[in-house]
RNA sequence: GGGCGCUUAGCUCAGUUGGUUAGAGCAGCUGACUUACACUCAGCAGGCCGGGGGUUCGAGUCCCUCAGCGCCCACCA
């Protein structure tokens, strides 16, 4: 749908370009993916589906612009660019946002209320109203739909060249079906398993989390030195930061080579306060240099406890419940075999039902009172494991979870990382160190509500017990299923929860277990489209999610397709605030993009983003945005000038003047370099080169040939200048099109019917039918003389139009030849009366200004 | 503890495989209303390239080492 070229305005402006061209692009379907394209011609992008949690961030502008630069480059190179958009709307961030926004909480035991009306936004205050799971999910969908509109508005306004017909959402039925199929395929191949195991647990969200979602935070704590009585007499001292776990102590470990304790190995210690006998054992992980060298093993204080518990075959005395409070325990039972059951029971009654912090205070007090606490607790700051979105330290609780067997495939996954092209390359180390450091399989179960359900049911025995060992899986053709409302094959709804009936798996999949299938979701896995776009060319993403999204996507593709999901990964850096501090909500320095976009324009923001090197942290810099805006304005003005000189089509054969041919040669080199930069995924470098060339073109070349271009349209010298100017403007506009799509489109459409964004990327062979040698041999010396003339006038504080009586140049014969060939242009640009030349090795220029 | 990155002009950054006197933009200063552009143009000034050592005819660039900043990973009692 080409349109007639639009008229060149009297005063070109970058204001208002966005509205005009966005509408036109939409109308012309400029960014539409050709769904019949074959894999060889496709360039496919695994676009990051942003977490739709409500707030736009300037970082979004940064990284999505980087991707768009590549999309536009490859599109102009003739590839069919598959550039979809996804929304990661399922998962905890959305749930939390919905809870706060509407002041509700999900209670899965409630029945669906079909007449439920979304409450007014409540700003997170007051009592949260309990609603059913289905009503809760509906609110999640309501809110994410609104948020997605805001994101879409930003992408569109920024000129991100997404094909919106390829939009997807991770909570959509399609994504759910793909996610569930991915799970079932792994089940069939034996790559997932369910087990009851100690699991990292967030006590506020009340869900298991995976190793990938952990983060360490420095927290104040205290080490307590505690004396355990020995069965053989005497005491053994340990140090602990978690004295509240003494009632769940199951052993004490020391290093096998530690002479201080070797004689105690195999004997028992007696826990203080609770008088439970625990064995003293040896294990390599016990560090003689930490604390007293003897460590208390509890079920469970940290992941090391889990290792000791597993490897030493220790009993389980789990006390911390899913709500983070101490559960009831019977200290006269086999599980808690106290030697003083009455006293232990009495002590524990004080603790049951309390939070970790409350119990700690009570236990420390009691230890001090009984003399088991040695000295004062010593305050320390130490790293504590948190769920990355959590507010209280993680606990380890035992629960049934589904796991993906990643550990068994560590070597293959490392090899996949080696195989991938990383931009910048050093980011590969992040992946490798993460994979090398994996210590538990990937837990993909979450005890939450707004997510993709496991397509799994369990039979119920006659006695009402659930048979987890014989799960019933959905069939692939039934997907997506919701086991809480759908019924497994061979059952009917009346048997739900009944003896000899079934129950649905109540959990949802980890959000990464779905988004790790983004290539399969966007590519409509199972349709013929998938083979046209997969494996994809590009995965753009932030470095903070290498261990989650990037890793998980490789895992899934490796298992499912035995190959990498993409050839290249481009990793964006952080956005820093103008003071080079990392932005965070808690600091309150998060910058939202819309005001900047309105103040400077899309091209200006894109320019700023494009200047950021791959992987490099970049500060918000409004000065840089202004430079981008200036560049956009200059493109309009120089195009206006050149088009004003043209009286019809030009031909390269008309470029006969040496200075003009020199320009074409330089253009050819520029195109070569910019193309190579883009192919190496370094758009910033391509911009830097192109921009430098463009400004020197405007300030030097255009000034030199301006008067010649104004001349008689039948003169060969005039036609030469005009043809060279046209070729240069055409080329530079296209080279700049990925960066400043609005201004380049505006200027391009003054003399073309079709979008510059569908125009062919420049090719060096466009510039001449003959070889262009010695590039710069004319422009170089000419530039030196021009600069000398300008300097003389500036120093004399006269106008650049002031007349020059005579210029004397000393140079070698070949340089003099070059200058003579461009003497007319130099004379015109510098208002020079006459030139004289002297032979000499060093280029020297003497300028004699004309006297009034 | 292991690893990665950064450190170049007041600021933000280029500097590709080692090769003349280290570049750009911004900010600063001095000028110019110049028929595409005052949202412009010209010019000037500004640098022990983090410190130290080495390799080399030659080092911002390669090697070693130290320091500061940032990040990743780690079994954190």
C-alpha cells in the first residue's frame, strides 16, 4: 500500500512525527511477519515477555530499543522478521499486585461467585477480602489486561517494530496448553519427578521457591555459643545463629580430621532445654574454622543441614510450619525422644504457635537462665537466604513438589552454554557459574493460584488417603486442563475428593516453567509456523535473568528438541539513575519513561538507548537524548536541502567530479563497517560510525559542493554534485533508520512511496560501477585546507563568509593534484580569491584574508 | 573463597588484530544572523589513558601485580 511522496514542509519538525507514521505503518502493515516465509529467510526473535506488574520502567525502553535496532536491521536486509510480543502475566507479581490493588486475598476453599464485581482500587489498606480462586484469577486477568495496554502504548510510541498480530500472554489458554504439554513430554521422558523433600519455603507467600529465585541479603544476626551436655560426661560447645532450632536438632557434626572432637565421634550429646540425645558425627562439610568447629544439625536451618541430614541418614524433627510458626510437637514421642519429657513439653508449649523471631527470644532467655548460653550473643552481619520477592528469610519445610532433573544433565547444559553466541561474550561466564553451582533440581511447583495448573490428578484410596505414587496425567489432546474443575479420564465430578475417586493437583507451575517455553508459545508449537521460526535467531534479555529465563529456556529446548533454542543471546545492562545509582523501588529513584518520551520524542530516547553498548550499564542522560533529537532534526533539514536541488532522478554515472567520487568511496566503506557492526550485534558502534560520517557530510561535504549544486542543471559538475548528494542522503537515511525510525521515515517519504523500514539496507555495490580507490585522498587534504580557512576567519573574528585574498598551500605533488581537482569547491566554500601551490613534504596552509 | 567487568578530558563514552602528535559529544570559552537547519555554524582550550613492574624498535592496547568501583557464583554453623 504505497502512498504518494509527501510534500517537503517549509519548516521541517520532529514534533508530531510519531502519530503520523505510527498510523501509516499500521495501515501499511510494515512490520507484518510473512507467515509463509521459510526458515532460511526468517530472522526470529524470542522477545522477553515483561512481567506485567503495573509499572513501566525506563529500563524497558533501553532493552527493547536494542532489540528493535536488530529487528529493523535484519528486516531491511531482506529477512522476514518474526518479532512477537508476549506478556508474562501469570505468577506471583500479579497476584501480589491484585491483592494490594483490590484488597483481596485468594481462599481456594470458597465457591466461585458469578456475580462478583471488581472492587474499587483500595491502595492496599485495611482488611483483605477473601474471594474464590476463580474470582481471584478473573481479577488478575482484569488488571493485567489494563497493564498490558499501558505497555503496548509505550512500545508503540517508541516505534518498536513488533508484529502485534503475534501477541501472546503466558496465562492464555494457548500458553497453558503449551506449558502443560511441555510438562507432560518431560514426564514421558522421565525428566520430571515428584517427591516429598525439604524445600525452600517462603512463609509469607506460603509457597516453595526454586534455587534460581534465591537471593542473599545481609542481615544483622547474632552467634550464640551454647553448651551441649555429653552423654559421656562434660560438655561440647557449638555456635549457632539460630538457637531457636535447638528443639529440632538431630545431630552434631565435626570434621573427620578435627583432633579436638575425634574422640567424641559416635557418642551422643544432649540438647539443652529439651534433653534429646543427638549423635556426634563426622562430615567433610563441617568446617573446623567456623565457630567451635562443631555444628548443630537441625531439620532444617539451611541447605547444609539438608545435605547432612540426607548423607548421614538423620531423623527428621521438623518444627517450622508453612506459615513460619512453630508447629506443635510431642517431646515424649519417638520423633522427639526427650529424656525429660515433662520439662521439654512444658518448654515447648511456650514456643508452639510462635514465629521464628519470638521463639528465638524465648529460647535464648531460657538458655541463659539454665546456664547453657556461654557468654553474650555476639552481634554479626551475615548473608541470609531470601526469596527474591520475599520479605522474611526462607525456611526449609518438607513438602511434596515436582522437580525437573537438571542436575543429572549438568554437563550437557554447560555444553549448550558454550555453543551459544553471547553478546557480550563474557556473559557466558554467568551462565556457566550458575550451572556449575546448581545444587538441587529445579522445583517447578508453586503453592499459588494465578498460574498454569499441573495437568495432574491423583487417585484416592478407599481409606481416603491420596495415592501420590500413581498420578493420572491429562491426555495431550485435552489441553489445557484445570484439574480443579476438569475431571480425569474415567471419573466424573461426583468422585472428586471421595474414597476411590480422585483429587486434582492443587499447585501451579513455576512461572519460569511456562516462560521457558516462550519460543514454543510464540511459535505455536505443533503448527507448521514453529518449524519456520525455531530455533530462533535471537534471545534478547537482561543479565539478571540469565539463571532463570535463559537457563530454563535452554533446559527445555535441550530436553525437548536436543538443540539450543536460539543462536544468539544479547544481554542488556542495567539502567542507572542520572547519578549512576541502580534504580530500585525502595530507593525511589525509578524513572518512568512516558514523561521523557513526551519531552524528547521517541527518536531521541531511542538514540540514547542505542548509544548503550551491549551489556554495559548505562545512566539516564537527557543531554544524550537532546543530541538524538538534534540528529533527527538534521536528517530532515539536510534531506530538505538535497531534495531542493534535485530536478529529477539522478544516476551514479553522473558522479564524475573527483571530490564526489571520493564521497561515494567513503560511503561504501561506511556501509561495509556499519553492516559488519550490526552483524556482530554491535548496533552502538554502527550508530557511532554512521553519526560521525553524517555530521561530517553535512558540515564539510555539503558546504563544499553547495554552490556547485545550486548551478545550472545541465552542467556535468552540477549534476555530479547532485547525484552524489542524493546517493549520500539515501544511504545515510537508511543507515540511520533503525535508530531514529520516525525522522528517517519522514524524510524518506518526501521522495519515496514506500517505507524506509522496508527499503533495502545499503550495499556498497550501489555506489559505483567502477572501483573506488584511495578513499579520502581528495577529502582528506581538502578538509585540512577548509579547516585552515575557517580557523583564520574565526581567529580574526570575522564571518565565515568573509573573503580570502589568497591561500598558499605547501604539499607533495599528489596532494596538490587532489586540491586542484577540488579547487572550485574550496574557492566557493571559503570565498577564496586565488590559490598558490608550493612543493614540500609537509602539508601547510597559509591563509591571507582580504582587507576591507 | 572462586569468577567476570569497569577505571581514558569537568561529564558521558569511543579507541577493532600493539604503529605517527590519544579521539568524539556534552559542558566551558571566543566568534559568526551563512538563501537546508539559530532545534544553526565556525574556532579555541582541556588528558602522568587508576598505581607499579615487565615484554617490545614501539604499549591506552599484550603479560604480571596492586588499588578502587560494580556485578555473578559459592556449603553463609
